[in-house]
């Protein structure tokens, strides 16, 4: 693709943002449809968010993904927030238009699409959800909208209790209290990102018939145990890809095939591996 005077700009704003895989697969999606556009990372410090927001508008940027720690504030800055984003309380997708800035949350859709690959029916399914941060809200919204019965555990118990009052779930004091009755376990905490993070519960209690998902996109300790125990399991890469595919659809009206974006990430990882 040759960039010229008509090239449009998309991007991702976050802090930090250098680790983001979104430019890798969003640029592949643009290329797939021969769209004259580019998708770039914008590292924006929290204190600069308002300025950056105005700058994006002034520069005619067409759309951005929003990642940590800006998702909550991005929602409040937008002119036209979507109803799902309002309930979740955060936006990960902004679309700049002449009528104003639209805000969406595609994390919950990404989660559901990824999940449905290995758990089709969620009605009445008992789920242990770990974590009560921003990501947990999107996952909880998705699970409740599908009729799952959610048991929520969080290191800071008050946050779990508050979220359960809002979304209608059951806060538990420790994961071990319900691990025997749930069919599905999902981790939305950042514990597991680092090797030295202590386990959230005794992962030896997992049973082969349980399904396990970690929204972190690498093989965490939780997923290693799930594998060892013979559980069906999934890391967060598919959720990331599906949320991005939905953002792409909102910006362009086009549905990029999963294989295209997955292929881009796999190639990128392979290149990085060879580059050391
Ligand atoms: P995100 O938007 O990614 O969810 P967040 O809103 O900062 O990020 O939430 C982080 C979540 O990870 C919280 O549920 C947090 O628990 P607390 O509410 O008790 O802080 C959880 N978390 C982070 N590190 C953790 C750890 N080492 N053990 C257990 N939970 C952890």
C-alpha cells in the first residue's frame, strides 16, 4: 500500500502501548481490503488524554482503540456513547465522525465470540469469575447477558460485592468455596502476567470437565494447570482479535475474516522469535 495525501489514520491510545498487538492485525485487516489507511500506536499519558482527544479530532483521525488506563475516561469524553459501553462503564473503541465522537465497548463482544468457540450455551452455566476491575465488568456484562450464573471473587472483596449488586451475581470469599460447582473459570485479574505472581487459588483443584479461560494473552500458570488437568482452555488472544475485528467493523462496515488477523499475529510472533 502506498500512502498518499488521502491516507486515513486509525490507531490505539494507551499508556503503555508498545506491547500492543493491535497495530499488527489492524494493519493487516486494512491491507486485506486495500483500504488507503494506516493504524498506529499513540502512547498517551493519563494527564494528556483530553489534549490527545482534541488532537485526534483536529487531525481527522478516523477511529481509535482505547486501552489501559484510558477506557473509563474515553467514555466520558465521547459525544455519543453506546448503551453497552455505558452499562459497562468504559469504551475501547472511538469513532470520529462529523456528527461527533461515538464510543463503543467491543471487549464484551470479543469475549463472547472467543468463549463460544468452546462453550456454546451459557444459560444457567455456573461460572467462577476472578477479578473485579475494568476488564471484569465487560466479561461480567457478557456473561450476564447470556444468562450465566456468576460467582465473583476479587482480592479486594468490597469491589466484588459492589459489582455483584450492580450486575446481579454472587460474591464469594475465596475461589475454593465454589470451585467444585462451577463449569467454567475465567481470570480477568492481572495476576499471572508475571512468572512470580502467586496463584489465585489452588489450581490443583481444577477438574478435567471444567473449561478455563484467561484473558491474558499468554500461557499463565492457571492455563498451565488447566492443560495439565486435561481441561479445555483458552488464553486471551482470541478475545483480543475478536474485539479488534468488531472495532474494525464499526469503523469500516467490513467484516475481516478471523484467519486474516490471526495469521498476522502468528507471523509477527514467528518473526520476533527468529529476530531473538
Ligand atoms: P483491568 O482493567 O485490566 O481489569 P484493573 O481495573 O486495574 O485492570 O483491575 C485489575 C484486577 O486485577 C483487579 O481485580 C485486581 O484486584 P484488586 O481489586 O484487589 O486490586 C486484580 N489483581 C491485580 N493483581 C492481583 C494479584 N496479584 N492478585 C490478585 N488480584 C490481582
